[in-house]
C-alpha cells in the first residue's frame, strides 16, 4: 500500500479526529422529569393539576364547579381596589366568592412558578368559600399562604410575604365584622 501524499495527510488527520469526537462514546443523562404543572397545555389542565395537589395537601375539598378565570390589567386591579374590592395594586390575584371568579393580574404566565402559585392561592380560596364559616375574609389568607408556600417549596422557590401582616389580617379586628 502506498502512503498518502503529505498534503492529503494534513487534511485527513483533522477530519478523522473530528469524526472520532462525533462518533465516540457518549454519555447520556436522563432529563429531570418536568413537574406536572409544567406539562399542562392549557389553563384547564393546569387547574386540574393544581386541584390534584390541593386534594393531597389541603384540608379543603374540591368544589363541584370550577371557578371562572379572568386576566385583568394592573389598572383594572387598581379600579377594583378603589371601588371597595380587596385587590390592591401589589396583589397578583383575587377570588370573588359571589361570582366564583378568580382574577389574575397581568402579566401572568402558566410557565412561571410564582404566577402559578398565585392561581393555587386563589384556588384555595375557591375551596375555602364552602369549607366552613369564616369570621372575616382575612382568616382565609394565612392557610392559603401556607399552602402557596408549601407548593413553591416543592418547586425550589420561596414565597415573599410579610408573615406578621398576614397573621394580623387573619385576626379579624372588630372593623372586619360585617352585619350581612
């Protein structure tokens, strides 16, 4: 067998090395399975997944009817707050028990764990509405925040909340009692 000319050897060697690198042994790593909520393809799928989590983790039973979901702008949120609603400018969600509607403040994404936790918090309120008598709306907040905190912890996230203020709101001051 006749040796290759010098110019051919200089071109073949780098190609052979590259080919060996491409075809050489490979190590494959199993991808981390995505959490159930990240596999949801629609908002109803996401709600279904969060409802399953609440079934396992909360003392509140699921309701026969799903809540309505509305995305609102920050301006609409401020208007609701000014008209006597409980939604402030920094709140990311609200549940209206009279209309069984969850309001989520834009921007909101079903791929963002913090945003999804707001939906979970409001789904908790949907369940709480028929779970028992609450002396004031503030009583519902602390258990909902605790569930939100637990869910976020499972996602490797944390909740940013003033626990002292949440505890005080749950105390039902005399101003919170309504005659109706």
